[in-house]
C-alpha cells in the first residue's frame, strides 16, 4: 500500500493526462506557499484554469467516499488565497479571467484501472 503523498502524485499524473487529452496546456504544478498549494495550473482558450486534484485508491470494488468531498470550507479558503497569490506573483492582476475545477480520481491498485471526474467552474 502506498502512502498518501504517493497516492496523491498518481492522482495528479492521471489528472494531467486527462487535462492534456482535453486540450489544456499544463503551465504549473504544485504551486506552494506556506498558506496553501494548488495542484495544477493550466491554460485553455487563453483562460487560466486552477485545478485541485482529490484521489482515492482501493484494492477492491468498494465505492468508499467521494474524493471531491475533501474540498471542505477550510480547503476552499486556502484555495482562494493561493489563487490570489499566484495571480499576483505571476503579474496577472486580480481581474484576470480564470476558472477553478476539482478533478476526482478513483483508482484500483490491483487492476490499475481508474475513473476521472472533472467538476468544472466551481465557485470558491
């Protein structure tokens, strides 16, 4: 069984493949400040897309909880702040057009099959 960071890395890799396949250009990954982190920053149609990836892995057919449920109120506050920081750091300005999405990844460690669901245009 892999640790949480390894599972998260697998989920982020799967999410990046999914995004590229759907026409996004990955611009940044794991943008980190002491008050938060955003997993993926991508560009599509001249719009910035901030993506939080949530993953769950299992060894069986158990449905378990939905990974997107882990984007709770505290996480949303941190995401708002880190997105503002990114826009400032990269000189986009606060009026830059951007969207926020959550990608939920479920994968079975035995079969190595995965399911990706993208929840688009989430309001923080």
